[in-house]
C-alpha cells in the first residue's frame, strides 16, 4: 500500500499499516499490495476459514467461504481496512522469505506439492 506524505511515497503493510523502514522485509502483491514479515508471521499462526467470500488483497483471487485466510485483528490508520490474504499467498510468501539470503526467515509451513 502506498501513500504520499510531504511529497514522499511511503510504503506500508496493507495488513498492519506499519511503514517500510527499508530494513524489515516486505513482499509486494498485485496493485501495490504489501505484506510485512511480521504480518506474515501472524497470518501463519492466525489464519482460519472465512465465514463469507472475500478477495485476496495480494493475488486478487476470490476466497470462498470455508477456505483459510487472514485479516489483521488490529487495524491501524495506515492499514487497508479490507485487507485479507489467502492461504496460497501465505504459503508463497513463507517460501519466498525463506529463500531470501538477506532474511533469516525459516520456513514455518511444511511444503506441499504445490509450494515445494
């Protein structure tokens, strides 16, 4: 997520609203959506089946009722109030962060045939 303050573009995690400090890793999805490493960690622990269909902020695919997804429970003023991430994007981000040589992220989700 992007916003402009004092003529500067600020990149924030859509889920927590935390601004990118150029240190903590973030992953960008479609249309400039962004998830931070801290939000990803929470999403892995807190994802649960959704009650109603939603659209994934990261990949734009529809999440059907009953499929696992995550919304940040405490939204800051800078967060996207509609932000939700599907389980596929959570798995993909987990894998991507684990492959980043500048990040000490250890994969938290066991690989499936799709995300080896």
